[in-house]
C-alpha cells in the first residue's frame, strides 16, 4: 500500500486516500485528507459564522438575561413590599399577639388558667381583638372550664394587651 492509498474500513480493499466511496463494496468512506479549497471555504465560513454568533449572540443574550434579572428583581421587590404591608396591617389589627390558626393569645390563656380551680379543663372558644389604639389592644376571649362542682361553665374575659410586647395589661374575668 502506498502513501496515496488506504484500506476500506468496510471490506479491506485498497482504495485511494482521497476516495469518497469504496469501488468494491460501494460504501462511503470518510476521507482523512482535506479535499482542498471547498473544505477551506467551509472552514472559513464556519469560523466566520461562529465569530458572528459570538459577537452578536453573546451581547444579545446578556442583555436579555439582564433584562430578565431586572424584571425578577422588580417583581421580588414588589412582593416584598406587599408582604410587609400585609404584616403591618395584621400587626395594626393586633393579630401578631394571637397564635395563627388557633386565634388566642398564649399570655391571656396563661393569666386565665392561673385563676381557675381546674386549669387543665380550660378550652378556648374565641378571641376578638381591636386594632391598636394608644399602644394597646382591647380583647374579649370566650372559654369553657370546669367549676368547683365539676360542671362546665362558659365564661368571658375582657382585657387589654400591650401592642409591642403582647403582655396582659388588664384582665377582667366575668
């Protein structure tokens, strides 16, 4: 086999190094040598296309990504403002002093249980609380508990809570 010949990878026949297909088995043979000007042209055009894609595509992609990031930042900031406004509204209404989903103030329940004969029998029914006025919240809490004879009584507590600490300021059991 000479320098200008190679073996067909399919059938092993000797073929020219620049052959496109094997003359014996008729299968396409990948050429290892460049076919000249055509390959150089496509290589140059391919390089030009890659350079063009990089020069035009990267800034376009970056500007799109930065615009997308800016929009996401604006949306996140808007969501944070809305969340803060809702939290401030809940705080203004006094809901920060109540246990979520259960609706009672643990400090009020603790104060009421200290005054009961059977603190384990305490059952919370509902708590109503007013918006802040002069740094305080007024509240009404209804509950059930056993009396001294073992019967269940429904009672009500009126009182005032401190806005900042949620501590009980006044408590009137009725």
